């Protein structure tokens, strides 16, 4: 069995974040473990800062902040290139 790919979504809980969560969960495969982190939690906010997250929502795959999340907007094609949806 392939190792699980860790997909972390940093979210404020807004409608934009909820839409991204739904899109990522739909694109994820059985080898993707998707978790959503609420930025209202101080520990989550500290982790986001350590990952250089500056805009939300943001996606981290296997510990790497997706390039599409370093600026404006999220690009699912970029996430798929990082391994989203692949075993």
C-alpha cells in the first residue's frame, strides 16, 4: 500500500474556504489524507506563519506550501502536480 499523502488546508471557515475544501476533497484520492485547519486556533496560526502562509485559503501538500497559494488564488492543476489525487 502506498504511503498517505498529507493534504492540509488552512481556512478561516468562510464560503471561499469551504468551496476550496470541497474541491480538494473531490480531487483527492484514497492515498490523500485531507485535513482542514481553522486559523482561529492560535497553534494553527503559528504553524501557518512558520509555513509562510500569507493568504487564505492555503494548501500544504506533504509539508510544502503549494506555489499557487503563495500569491492570490489556488490552482488545482498546481496541486495535482504536487501529487493531489495520485497514489
